[in-house]
C-alpha cells in the first residue's frame, strides 16, 4: 500500500475469491476509513469470483456513501473478463485500459 495525505493505493496481491474476501474487505474498508480516495490496484488478481465482484461493489458503494472515492485501476485480464461478463464496467465508472500486448 502506498500512501499520500488524501489518498492511497491498495494493491490486491491475492485472488479475489471467497477464500480471501473477508481479509480483503477489511483491508479495503480500513483504507477507506483513513483516506478520502483509494486506488485499488487489480493488476495481480489472477482469479476473481462473485465474492470478489461483490466486494468491489461494496467498496464503491461505501465510498460513495461516505463522500469518498474508490477507483479501480490496472485491471488484470481475469478482472476485465468477469467485469465484462457481468456488464459492470459502466456501473463501476472506472476506465479499463487494455494493454496492447498481454502475456
């Protein structure tokens, strides 16, 4: 996690699955409690299931409720695929940049 005064970047380094959701929820909500804006770096997420998607929705909703921002950045291929499958890109409102070459 890298910090600045008003914001922080939280790198998710494990899969966003039901097995990790509880710990990740606490990590993200703790960061949101301290900072006005958090960037959630999803570049290392190799697998994401519905628990992970629910967590991202929760954090975005909680940030909005508190008048803060949670921004999803550096979406991995796995995250892009699931966000696309559930047609959530517009709901999240964050740009999803697709690298010119993956792999």
